[in-house]
C-alpha cells in the first residue's frame, strides 16, 4: 500500500501511534519492573482505534468548517457584486432623472422668457 494514497487522518494516526508504540516498548523494556508483554499489542491496537477515530472526526470537522467558510466568502462576494450592480443602476437612473429634470427646467425657462 502506498503511504501517500492513505487519507491524511490515517497517516497522522499511524505516525502518532507508531511513535507512542516505540516509546511504550522502550519504557517497558528498560524501566518497567513487571511487564505483561501480552498487553502491549492490545494497547497499540486500542491506541490505533482511539487516535484514529478522533483524528477522522477532527479532519472531517475541519473540512466542514473550510467548506462553510468558502460558502460564506462566496455569498459575501455575490452580495458585494449585487450591491455594486444596484449602485450602478441607481446612478444610471439618477443621471437619467437629472437629464429629464434639466430638460424640463430649460423648456420651462424658455417658455417664460418668450
């Protein structure tokens, strides 16, 4: 099995538990007085399960959070674009109204002077 093909949470789990297993064996071999060597593989398997479950749910939670942040950023960008379009449309309408009022005022002034 290729190491890079594993999901990141699995690679992290294996590397952490591998380091913990090495430290456990070193401690049991050199420092512990009465070692029950039957329990060592069981402890490693339990650590793999515990750390694996935690790591899986942690990475899944991070992915959901990143997706939510992306969606939030896209929504903010769309709102900003919509506001800019509304502002441009408002400016265009204001310019048209200004032109219409100016033409009306000029026509009114010309009729008054005649």
